[in-house]
C-alpha cells in the first residue's frame, strides 16, 4: 500500500513589513491627502484615521500604529494635553506633530509634552516623509532653524524667540489664552479644562501680568486678535 504523503498547509502570506501610522486631523481632505502620500511609500502605510483626540485614543488599540501623525488644533482638547494623555496610555509611542502654526510658538511646547518631532504643513511632502522616517528610526525631528535655536538655548545663549510675550506663558496659561481668544468665558473654560473658576481667574491674572495687559477687556481683544492671526480653530 502506497504511503500517503503528509498534508501540507498553505504557507501564510508574509507579514506586511511597512510601518503603521495613525493620522489624526480634523479636516477630512487633509487626512486623505496625507494617507495618499504615505500609502505610496514602500516602507509606510496608514493603518487608521481620526478626526479628534477622543477618536484617536479609541482608535489606538484597534490600529496598533508604530507612529501617530497628529495636528494639534482640533476640537475637544489642546495639542499638549492630547499628547500627554496618549503617552500616558501608550508610553513610548512616537508622535510627530504636523501643524499650520508657527514652530517658534508651538514646537517647544509639543516637545515638552512628549512629541518626538514637529513639522509645519507648509514644509511639503518630501520634508514630511523625511521627518516620519527620522522619528520612526528613533530620532527627534525639528526644522534646521528650530534645531539651531534649541542648541543655542542649551549653550546658554539668548533664545531668539525670547522677546515674544506669548512664549513666556506656561502651557496651561497658553491653553487658557487660546480659549479666551476663541470667545470663551471663565466658566466655560473651567468646565472644559476641569478647573475651578477661581483657578482660571488666577491664570487670567498671570496672563495679563506677563503680557502687560491692564484689564480683562483688553485681554479678550488681544487674545481674539492673536487667535485670528494664527488661524486657530479653523
């Protein structure tokens, strides 16, 4: 009787070697453009998308990304707080911030919050891909201009952006300043940030002192003008 050859199982398809990215941005067209750019690369792919921080935190467990590419001006939570929450839940997960906002105001705040890089949207696709690969390789990415300023800081030189009063605000003061500029009053800010109204009032007083502003009405006008120039909330 002829021996029956053992049955062989079909070989499993090889695992996709591309690194997985979660894209977080509240503009669907921006997400689509980023996904199209990334998915054309041989070493990267988009594994998920989210339109705000809450969606992103929910998507993380399902998508299991190697990197999060995120905007910082989105409904629901400030960019710095979103990064801190994300890293509290997923320590070590690299985050690259992509933003329309001036790096001289925002980048150092995002790096302090735990981001591994900051790139402005105006930098273009090739620069973004280089930044993504640099962060995926375990390095930190900032623009050459910002890198020079940070090195100058470490060497004890005077930071080039130190003349900006906005840069002197703490992260919490900066967050409240932005919310004031979006037309929110003390109670609304307190509710959104989980603070007491007294605490918000203390922060408002500190902001006025650092910006050299005399009263609350002038603070609101200044904050609104600043938010409009930054395009925040758009």
